[in-house]
């Protein structure tokens, strides 16, 4: 199924790409498996970032640039980042009105995405969407952001070339020259250049650029009237010139390295959010919250304690200590009769038998994929299996999980307050090191940990 989606996207299937982008936005962890397989088909598209204050004409500039690129025979992907709807969580503006005629062009793929509260002016799924459109075969990918502000500079870590658009007469003159904003622009565009104040804004931007003598690239300051197509061809020429400069200077590779670094850090951040939410259960968190509300503890100390517990858990064998289900133990009165049932109805054959004297049990092994079923027949009326059947009847007696280091696993569980039957491992069937957790600490389920040397 995953390879089928990858094949469809790399063959230009727009619908498959749209479905994967939706999956990225709604269930990123599920989409990751497909993105892994798609990655080798990426890295060919050039990415242009268009940012600037609301109302400066970003959508119009994007529309005009795309039409010229299409006239040159290039395919275009457009990612329009919009504010989040407080009602649906979706993109507030939807596909841009000014780009509606482009949506009829099969060589253009337009996708509106909501920020979903993400600072930086970009959606969290933006980088994944860039890869999908890249694999779809788009030559140029344009990312149009919500707006510009001191916190909205993430675009520089995603795009190869960043076009910063402003306009005169909006009071944005000061905003556009704030520290941090000037550094993200590779090309400055003053749109709606027929308005009063255009020359003054251009002079102010040039003066600010004069203060930055460290960069080898001097950003050009262009004037456009996008609605009339004035200055758009010149803008594309400057974009081409900047891309050529990046390639010749080696900065293109460096920018993409920084982009990958940012993506890795973002993915780690999201992964740790999931780990934290899994690791810290709500009951434990509620107790901490109660202490903080009562002023018995402060939030800073609480976070330090939680971090210390998490780091200790990670360094003592990792957050994920379970490798897979090793086997499921089923208590039966007669292995012979039950194995006939499993063989005739389910087609599962007994691969071997063993008697474990210490546990007073005879075991029959039925392989099942990477795991197996174990039929457990008591060899003594005083054995644990005999007592289980007497109390509960035949059925699942325990679930065994494979661990890579049973000693570390038991140490971690003990420190986590889990009640153990075996504080030290013993030997079970097949020479495996095993230990049981008490059902009172696992919601009534008898759990076995199993470490095998294979």
C-alpha cells in the first residue's frame, strides 16, 4: 500500500499527493512511513519563499510568477500558508481567490495549509509537503507565508530564495526594517509601487542593507505593480541570479544542510512531545499540578524533576524497552486435545514441547509469525497453571514481551513503582531469562518479560 502511494506520486498522481498531504496534516506519525520511502525521489525542486505583511500582495505576486514560469514550461507547486480557523482548525482563507485560474492548470499544484498555531509563519507539515511536491515532479515550489513579524522567520530555513514583499503607506516601513526581518530577505520587493511613499521606503531599505557588510550577496530592492504585471519578469530574473549565486558559491548546499538540521530538530521535538505524553500519565501529572496549585512546589522544580526522571529512564535502557510480543501463554487441561483443535481449525502445528520442572508445567510451542503461542499444561495439582484453571478455567494465562535487557527493564519498572513477582530474572523454556510482573500493577494482566539470546 505504501509503495503503491509512492509509485503514484512519483508518476505524477495529483490525487495521491493531495491525500498524503492531508495525512501529513492530520496524522503525521502514520504518514512518516510513506515519507521515508518517498525521500529518495526528492531534492530536485527549487524552493522560493514569499513573505511579507498582510495586504502587500503576496498572492498576486505568487500568481504572476507562476504564470510566467508555466509559460517557460516549468511545473509549479504552491504551498499557501494561511491563518488557522478557530472553528475547524483548517486554513482560514482556503485556496487563494487570485489563483483560481491557476488551479485549472494541471502543471500547477496549489495547497492551502493552516499554521495551526505554529509560530514562525509556517505550518509544521510544510517541509513534508515540500518533499511530496518535489517527488510529484514540480520544478519550482513556492511557499507563501501568513505574514511577516519578528517571530516569523522560519521561511529562511526552508526556502532556497526568500522574497520579502512590502508596500508603501501601510505603516509597515518600521516593521520591515526591524532586526531579524532584514536578514531573511534575499530579494526585497516593494509592491504597489504606484502608491505614495514608495521611494522613501526603497531608500530606507537600501540604507539598512548598507549596514550589513558581511554578506557576499547584496539583496536587490525591486519595485513592482503585480496586478499590472509590472516588474514581475525582473523579479524572476533576480531569483534566477540568486539561485546561480547560491550554486556557484556553495551556499545552496549549506542552506539545505541547515534546512535538514532544522527538520531533524523539529522532528525530535515532536517525537519527544509524544514520548512525554506517553511517559507521564495524567494521574501522575495531576498530583504534581495539585502540589503546584497548593504552593507546595513550584513549576520550575517540577519540570526539573520530570526531566531528570525521563533522562534517567532513557539512559537506563531507553524509553522503548519492549521489542515485541514474544508469546501468549494459554492454560489448558490437555495439550494433546488442544493442539489438535489449533491444528485442525487454525492450521497451527506444534513445533516442540518442553517440561519446565521449576514451574511444574509442560509447554507446547506453536509458531505464529514473529511470535508464538504456548500451550501450558500443569504437571502437578499444586502448579500455578493447575491453580489458574481451577480458579478461572482454561484461557490466556499471561502475555510475554521480548526485552533486550531484562535486568535493566526490571530496574526501570521497580523505580517506576511497578509491583514485581520476580525482582531478579530466572530461566524459563528454551533457556530464556524471564520475570513476571504482578497483575495488581498491570490492570489484572499477568505479564512476563523474556530475554532470549538468539
